[in-house]
C-alpha cells in the first residue's frame, strides 16, 4: 500500500526520525479537509495507531509530545478513530 510509506518510518530506532515522521502524520491528519476524515481513516488502516500507543511508553519527552499531538490530530472530530484508539489503549 503506497500510503503506508510514512508509517514505515516508524520502524526505525532513531528518535529524531520518529519525531519527524510523527509530526508529519499529525500535520496530515490536521489538514484533512475531506469532511469525512479520509486521511484519519487511512492512517488508522495503516496501523499507525498501534505504533503511536506504543510510543507513548518510550521515555523521551519529544517523542511522547509529538505522539500525543498526532493521536489528538488523528481523533479530532473523528468518532471512529476515537473508538479504535480507546480499544487499543485498553489492550
């Protein structure tokens, strides 16, 4: 899936690269002007949410801050994303 290339950056171990990829993801989600959350939905389909939830437990302030921001952008005005993330965080 072509849309998953940004998510592939989540597999690296360099924090600066992760933070940049997560910030890009947040900006994409915030820029979703489709009215129906197309970008937010695609991000969820690429398994980004699982990575983001995992990154919240990493002890790095920049990574945690950018991750929380991306989660907020992914869920903003999108009830489906909110529900899916709540299920992931309970697991």
